[in-house]
C-alpha cells in the first residue's frame, strides 16, 4: 500500500457487540426483548465518530420472523430485493445498523484506501467467526467475492463487475458478441481483483475509483461464507451441494433452523 492513503479504524465495541449476538444465538438462553442484535452497537465506524448509546446486546433465544412471501433462496449472491433476511444469518465486512447509513464495523475492524482510490485493504476482526466456531479468514472473503462475480448462481454480478463498483478482472475473449448478461458472466476465473494478503488482511483492487464503494460492499450480496461451502466456482468441489441447506455455515448474528 502507498504511504499516502486514508486509514479508518472501526471502534471495537461495535464489532464485539455483533459477535456477542452470534455467540448468544449459538449458546441458547433467554433473550431481552428490548435488544435486537447487531443494530444496538455503541459505536459507529468510518468517519461517523461515536455515539452515547449504552444499550446492552441481546444474547441467546429464538428470533421468529414473518415473511410476506415464500423464501426463494438462502444464497446471498442469488437473492434479489431486500437483504434483511439473509443479513440475519450472514454478515459482510461492513453493515448498515438498523438499516441506517453510514456503514459500520461488521467482520472488518479497519480499512485503508490508497490515495488514487483504487486499492482498499481490510483487516478482519480477530474474534470474527462462523456459526461452527471457525474463524473468518481473508480467504473466505476472497472466495465469497469470487462467487459473486464468477458463479453461475449469482444474480448480482453487476454489484461487483457492473457499471458502478468494478473490481479488476479479465474477460473471456471467446465471446465475440456477448449479450448484456454474458458481458457480466464472462469473468475469467481467479482474475478478480481480490487477494488474501495474509490470514486476516484482504486487498481489493478497483478498475476505477467509486465514491460509494464502502456502501456497496455493505450490501447483502457481499455476505461472507466459508471457503468451499459450495463448489460453483473454479477450484472448489464444495462442502455442500448447491441445493443443500447451508445457511447454518453463515457469519451473521443468527442462524436459520
């Protein structure tokens, strides 16, 4: 990373609160109806400073939600419309607390932006875990972002290689006159501008600067799943078949049952 860069460190209480909610959901027990999970954090991330909110985090219990329609998919990259559902059992690097902007800390505790606005470096929280207790690593982030761009199951490729946020990538030159959908779908495997620098550091390279990058990656399509959860991109066989129920392997504050 160049020395001339913008660095932001998320205040740790926000991240700790989110993981406390995850641990509570796994551990059982009674929940406080006045607390609702990751939205009740004490601090804000990025440039937004901090708040005086001292609400305690919910712990344990069962959350029941009513949907107005049938659940079409549990896969974040395949879902369209509101992200409220899959945001409950999956988590992103950043998230919108209570649906409000700006994005705050989730799985990332710190980020750095290069002076030219093309390189974003994220440092993951040490206590970030999946529902089975395994640590969230930089390679999980790479895998999840690659699925969004490369998987045939993705309906949200335009979020990462579309007209706004565009990560560096190579195109399949065999498509002479591709359709609009093929133009998004022809990302050469493993060419996406996302790299695990080490176990807890991820570097993301953009083709062009985009002012709202942090807002974009706080969207549900950028949820982080364990590496090799499903084998729908090159280089992975998959722990589950795609049509198997795999939301219990998520990284969010609750798990579906």
